[in-house]
C-alpha cells in the first residue's frame, strides 16, 4: 500500500507542480508586460522588473488553490486514461483509500501556501510597494492629501511615511469629552524610538489592563493649548526642538497604508482588524481578508476533493483536454463567486466568515454529492 501511495503522490504532486509552474510563468509574463507599460523617465524598466519579482510570491500564493485543483484532475486523469485506477479498484483498493492518497500531496501544497502567504509574500510585498513609490518619486503609500489616524480622543495627520518609522508633516489634534479642541501639535518629523507597555487603567476592579503603545520623538515643532473660560478661549503656544510622545501607532501598523489587506499576513490582519474595531472604525475589509487567508488551505482541499469527484464521476471517460477545461471553468466560477460574496458582505455588512465559508461549503457539498453517486 505504501508503494501505491508513493505512485499516486508522485503523479498528483508532479502534476500540481507543473500546473503551478505554467500558470506562474504566464502570470509573471503578463505582470511584467503590464508593469513595463507604466515606465517613464523616472520609473525605469529595472525598477519595474524588480517590482514584478518582489510581488511574484504573492501571485504564486493566489494561484495555489487553482493549480492544486487542475493538477489533481490532470494527475488522476492520467492514471484513469491508463486504466490504473481501474486496476487499483479491481485489486481491492477502495475509492476512499485513493482519495486519502491524493490528499497527502495536497497537504504538502497547503503547507507551501501557508509558508508563502505568511512568511515570504507579505514582507516582499511591503518592500515592493515602498521601492516602487520611491522609484516613482511619490509619497510612500499615501495620497497627496496625506493620512489620518485616530488614537482614542486624539487625531493624527501626516503627509508622508517611511515604513522604518519616520513620519513627515505631523499634526496632532486633541479633543475633550465635549468634542472641543484642547491642543494642537505640529512637527516636521516624528521618529519612532521604541515600544512600551502602558497601563490603560481599564479592566476589572483592582486590575490594570496593559496596552501596547509606541514612543515617538517629535522634532522641530510647535504646540498650542486652548484653554476655555466661559466663552473666551486663551491660546498658549510653545515651540520645541524635540519632544517625546506616546501614541497607539507603530511602524508595523503603518504597513496597512502601503499594502492591501489581501496581501498581509494572517497574524497582522487580525491584530489590525481588532484595533480598528476598538477605535470604532470600519474593520470589515480586514476581517474579510483574515478569514479568506485563514481558510485558504481549506479551499485548496475542497477544490482537490471536487477534482477527485469529477474523475470518479462525470469526467471518468473524458479526454485530458476536457478535464483541464472543466477544472479551469469551475475554478473561475469559484473565484467569481468568492469575490461576489466578499463584495456583498462589505455592502450589506454581514459576517465576513459567512461570506468566505459559503463558496467553500457549496463546493464541498457538490464534491461530496458527486463522489457519493460514484460509489
């Protein structure tokens, strides 16, 4: 039985790798052509090709579920065309045992997807966006209007950001409980100096809830304090060369300004989503991206299971071209359904987990139904 497992594993895994290589090569070619079309005197071909190579791992990560499905269908299709599946079943090997042998190499592909999506693609994607913005002479990750962040009752605006921890053109506005402005701080730069744990003073009686904050050094700035006495407002102004300030804003958090949620690591997505939710901001795109990436291994397994059900079911006697065409069509339908559910979730504000799970459960149900009919 171990020899049978090795034979199925090598056939299916080789087909998955070949499909991923072909799809990845085509994607790399089209991405390079598209990016080279944006070159000019400032943004040269070398910078464009570097951007394509840095983002290539993320593209491979996105292609893994589709490649696994087509590869499983092609690999099992070769075994079926050579009547090897018939011989296996005639020798007493059940269809369930064959499915088990197919899922073993699928597990390898799922682990590869996790490594790409968590450890390799996110930092390279961040570096690619930073290098591209610098090469194009733009403010890194920001529009010409800058960016606003909220820290409890304080609102922070900055014009430009360096992901290593430098903000330029910083304005900090503080408000009281009546939503009246009480302070304004302007600084040319804010430099990150370290992480610290502050006692927020919240939690159960007799306990303190620790809250992670970051210490920044404001440089070359001015502070104005607004003191109200009845209807009169007195303004006190102080200039400073440098001054430290603690803010709930870290260099890690700044990467949400540089890359899309779909291109971030799972651990960062949940942390940022929880932070935005606690600040009363819209965290739905981050929770949606979190569940999509967290359940991507399950999506790969579901699509492979669907491919196996096709081999034992409606595509048992089909040609290899028909099998590959069917897999591509179904993969496209699955992708479109996923995107449709994601958009519907954002518009109508229902649970992101449900939007991600529904296409997976639908595909799993179709696969199980076809497989039960084939038994």
